[in-house]
């Protein structure tokens, strides 16, 4: 069995941002040479997420509104965690959206559904963060 590891780095211009990373994962898969197996992709920061969904701007807006309704950024005083930082909402948003995805690899391709794309979700941005890509298989 072969294995491959790579870190993808992101630094967003805004506090919250969704980035389609599917093309970068395809590049990692090609670089790995693995044709059958599994690709694990996970955010290495507690205020960022990796998840699968549709790449549609209206849906991205809906995520922003929905997440902000569940865990509003302000007022910062509503969260006990914010005695040390101002990002409690980002921790909660990450918990809702998830830490990682696992995608099957079949015939050297990501085995995603027709509209499925992999996203990096940043909820406390404007600083450098990383995502781990680990691929195992043959």
C-alpha cells in the first residue's frame, strides 16, 4: 500500500470564506499516483472546516446566514470563551460544518457525486492556516 501526505495552506482576506478545494485535491491525487484507495482531508485548525456540498453561490450565502443565526459573531460578550479571544462563534461554526471528509478514489479519480465538491470553510480568517491531505491506497 502506498501513502501520500501534503499540506495545503490558506490565508483568507476576510474572517469567513468558503473555498472550493476540489481542484487542489485532484492535483494531490495525481501527484500521489494512487489509483484506488481513500483520500482524507482535514482542517488542522479548530476554527476552520472541510466539508462536501454544492458549489452554488446562493447556497454559500445560505450557509453564511444559517451559521450566523446559529452562532452569531457579535456581541462578543455572549460567549464565555471570548474572555480570551473573540472567536467563540468560529469554534461553534466549525463544529457544525465538520472537521474532515473522506473521499473514495476509483480509477485514479475522486469518487464524488454529480454535484459534490470539497470546500475549505474559514470562520476566523485573515491568518495562515493549513489543511492536511492524506491519501492511502494502491
